[in-house]
């Protein structure tokens, strides 16, 4: 090829251009890596599903307001049975207020009759099954131990002999 | 929008290809994870089983009975009985709850080892029942702490003596 009075070797010029481009490519070292979004999204999805499944609180195990449970590490799984709750002053059966603690201690029949009604309803529904007498007792840790023992005796008198004392433990 | 539709189809036709906008999806997942971590329940509710009998006494079973009587929140009398007779009686008295728990645990371990001797017997068959006698000065938390110590050592048949106060 000729340009004006200068003749240019086409092959040599093309080789020069190619070498220059290659030098530029080598000189520019890429320092930043692209973010791999696919495995990151996979990991986030798994994390969300894991957290939803294992750490959600069950609505059945909501503790009555005003009750601070004691701590124990050897607690077993809680059964879905009637719940008797004792705050510092009041007594609840299945989340419904019954009376104050002093009133129940003076006349245990208040709690006794309510428990008998619950037992009767259970036996109507489960006609061919044996009544196991299971009950959950949820009590504030500051209540006197003698008061708890009296309530346990009231429960036992109403054939609720298998008492589960609810407590806080570390999540396993 | 989370999806962008490629509209580069020829002759006025809409392309069926679409690109998912991952940035907003990753934002949503991050917010979900942060929310779940903040509201996670790290403490779980457990149950300590107590068998409370009412009425006639149970039949005599071979093995020992353990009675723990509270004197104060950090002081108890520990009795081991066999067929109604006292075999061993000790008193544990400490100033703090933590020291009391440690001392009670140590006493129970020593008692179990002494009663077991060289016998190959399971602890629920060795100590068949444990009764706790409360006192007005000890609260429910103290009682549960003692029950927890018993259950940790496989003494599972626990009862509470009804006592006014």
C-alpha cells in the first residue's frame, strides 16, 4: 500500500497494531472480581428457610403476661395439655383468669371445679381413652414454694397427677 | 420492577426473554434474615415432670428414697431412707445460690456413688423416689433448681410434699 510518497508494509503495520493491543491487555490487570450472585442468593434463601423453621416461637407456648419462669436445663418437650398459670397474685386456667392466689388457697374448690369441668369435657371428646391426668403448671419463679406445693395438691386431688412444671432452658 | 423484559424483538414482536433483577431480591432476603435473627427465640420452654399422688401410699419398692427438706433458699437437709429407716443424713448450707447448686450436685454424686458401690444398677432403680419438702422462705425457683439437679442425675421420680405456709 502507498500513502503519498511513503509506502507502508501492510503486514508489518497489522502486526504492530496487534502487538500494541496485546500489550495494553497485559498492562491492564483486573483487580476486582465479579460478585457471584447465584450462590449468594442460594445461601440467603437457605438461611431464611432455616431461621423460619427452627427459631420461630410457637403460638401455643406463649407465656402468660406477668409470669417469669425459672431456669432449668433438663426440661423435656412440653405436651399440649391444659395450662394452669400462676402470676405473683393471680391464677389462670387455659389463659382465663379464675381468681387470686389467696382466694384459691382459702377455697380450693374454685380451681377444683374448673379443673373438673375441663376433665369432663376431655372425657366427652375422648370416650374410649384413659384419662392420663396431665397438666402444665406455669408459675412465677418468685412465688413461695409452699404455695406451689398446695396448688400441686389441688391438682392431684382433681386427678391431675402428672404435672409438668414449665421452665426456661437453652435452645437446643 | 423486579423483572426487566427485553423488548428488542424484531418486527414489533415482544421478546419472551426476561431478566430477573437480583439486586432487589438480595435486599429483600437480607432484610428477612436481619428481622428473623432479631426476633429469634433463643430460650425454649421445657417441662419438668413431677408425679403427684393423692390418697393411699404406694407399694414399697426395693431401692432408696431421697428426701430433700428446705430450711432456707440455700440450706437443705438431705436424707436417704431404705424401707422407712434413715440410712444417711447430711446438711448442705451455703451463702449463695451458685455455691448451693454446686454443693448439692457434689453431695448427690457422692451419695449415688456410695449407694451404688460395685453394683451394676441404673440410677432410677437405685433411687426410686425423691421428695422435696418446701418452706415459705424458699421460692419456686429454688425448688425447680433442686429438681433440675435431681433430673440431671437421672433421678426422675420426683414429688413435692404439700405444706402450708
